[in-house]
């Protein structure tokens, strides 16, 4: 693992060098030795290393959905052909350890902000407001300045301790989860690209037999702020289009998982140890994170993108973002692009082989969770991967997708990179806040971990059996790359 990580870092450094060289080369003059013929100018490009811990799913097509009717489960055949472009996908579900890195980053950002605050000593080294030449820049935290965890002075100690609280019952010091809020912005490229939303009215209608539109397009955007009581206030504003910033949405999300899901999901069950230990204890570091909502999963993906951008030193430059997979991407990846696969493995085979070895973590029999060797979740990568090299695409935990749920979602989407998105406003009916989850979990019977079945959950719900993994669109398609195994 350490060698793989070092190779990954080396790849990132090579990418930065290559990208820098290409950016520089674009500054050369337009004259060439073409003899006056049009020979073309290459676009700016850079090498993209393999994202750490991800598997490349090459572009392909298949029939998604249920292939054959099943009267026992009241399933109608609804398969339809789709095609998806290539993308990288996490080979395992996001673990407690990886999500904890996000939680601690938010914690440390709060501490750094307070260390720079005059109320806590006002150490200006923790916040950068000028560049090396003394020119003003947008204020941002200095992550190169270490937090004085050991031997802090009085003001520094107050800043560090301010993100913790003492449990009034146990007397134990613990993170104050209510403070761990992550603010981020998302530019809605889809809405901005629509012809009806162009800033120049003359470019909204190409039919010259019709007059130039005079009505101002109405734009809905999400905003959020924290009030004086420390509460997150979310609003959806609808107003006339005024400029590019109308497509910029602001979100503030509390990032700490709901550890009480282990109790709220199972009444009359003694699951208190999981509440205390599952996310906090090192023994569960390599287990999938749970108790994370769709909104929190999106916040993680945004943070992961910014974290990579900063690590590459490419502030202000677009990089392909990490995101949740679309439902179509998830199903194509889970079934390894094979129409006949109901599960991540070949055909409709049972969930164990001739030797009794299970293919996934699920509930084999009524009340018998341990027959497959586990009571709840299992360490990620415990079972064999599918033909695409992806682990736990059936069972362990169900997984969020980016796709919104409606009863007719399959009929609303295109057959090319299908996706249905609906950013529900706070005042929308609750049923409009459903998102599609896939794969089934450790608590499900064999039928419910099928890869061709669609399920849903409310976007703000946090369950002990739902986690997620990220994807990232592949940049281009390398020459000679073989198609996905079919």
C-alpha cells in the first residue's frame, strides 16, 4: 500500500510538471512552417494520473434495469439500452478513516480560523491575506502553519479547546459535532449552459422568424448562512437573471455522521456499542462509513476535489471533480457491463459458491446475519471484486447516487450518460427530496442486493446501512485503450 501511495504521488508530480509545460507552450506565437495551410492548434492538455484508490471503468453500453419479469417480487421487465463515458470509481466504499480525514480537516480549519482571530491571540501566520509581493489576496487559511497541539500558550489552548466539549454524563472530552460545518460553493454548469439562460437575449432564440426574447429568465439558486444562534439557515432564492453569480449555489453542511442511526434504525435492539465505537474506534477504520446523508456525501466529494487541487498547486484551475456516481454509472460498473448479470458476478448465480464461500455481505437467512461471517458491516474489500476490479458493489452498505428519484425516472432520462437531477428547495414536498441508492446492504436479503434494482432514500436521512463511493470522469480516452470486459 505504501509503495502504491508513493507511485501515486510521483504520478501527481509528473502531471503537474507536464501540465505546467503545456500551459507554457501555449504562449508561443501562431506563426509556423505550415506554408500557409491550416494545420490546427492543439488544445491545452495535461496528463491525468490514476486517482489514488480508484479503478478505471472504460466507456461502454449495456441494458440497465430488470431483464426478466419476477412475479414473486412483483417486478416487471424494464430494461433499456444506455451508454456511459469512461470514469474512475473508488474501488471500495469510502471508509471511516477516509471520512474522518474530512471531519478532522473541518475541525482543523475552525481551529486555524480562531488562532488567527484577535479574540484568541490573533496570530496572523494562520491566515494569508497578502501574496509574497505584498499584494492583497482573498484571505485564506495557511495550512503550512502547524497547529500547536503540544505546549500551546493560553490563547492557543483556548482556540484548540473551543471545538471540544465535556460530555455532561460521562465527563469525557469529545468533539463538539454541532460546530463541524463545511461551507462550499457549486457552480451549476448545466443551468448556465441552457440557451434560455444566456445573458445575451439575442442568443436565446436562433429562429429569426421570432422576436428577440424580452422576458428576464427566472433563476433559482441555493444559499446558506449561519445565524447568531449558530444554526444553519438554508434558502432557495428565485429571481431574475442578473449575471454569472446567479448560477453559483452556496451550501453549509454539518459533516459529522449520525452515530445514533444504529439505534434509530433498529428499535428494541442493543446497538449502543456501535453508537460509541463504530466511527470513533480504530478497529473500524477500514469499515465503510455510515450515518452519512446524501448531502454530506456531496460535501465530502467537493472537499476531496478542493483537497486535490490544493495538493497539486492548481488553485484557480479547473480539474475534473470528484462526485457521486449517476445511477447509470453505478449500475454499469456494478454489473461489469454485462446484460446478463443480476449481481456483480457472472449471471444470476447464488450468493455463495459450491464450497459455501459467500460473494457478499448480506443477510443469508431470517435472523441469521452471521452466516456470511459478519454481524453488521464488513471491512471493505473482504470479498472478491467484480470483473472491473470493484469491491462490495453488492451488500455491505447501500450506496448513494447523484440521481433524484421519481416513479418514472427511467423514462425521463436520455440513453446517453443518463442522469436526472432535482435540487429540492427547502419548501418542496418531502417526497421530492428522494435520491436513488443502490446495491443493498448487510441487513438485506439476497434479492435486495441485486445490481439491477432501484431503491431510494430521503437526501437528509442518515442510515446505519447506507454509505457511498466517489467517481471522477475520465479526461479523454487514451489511444489503444481496450473496451470494458463484456
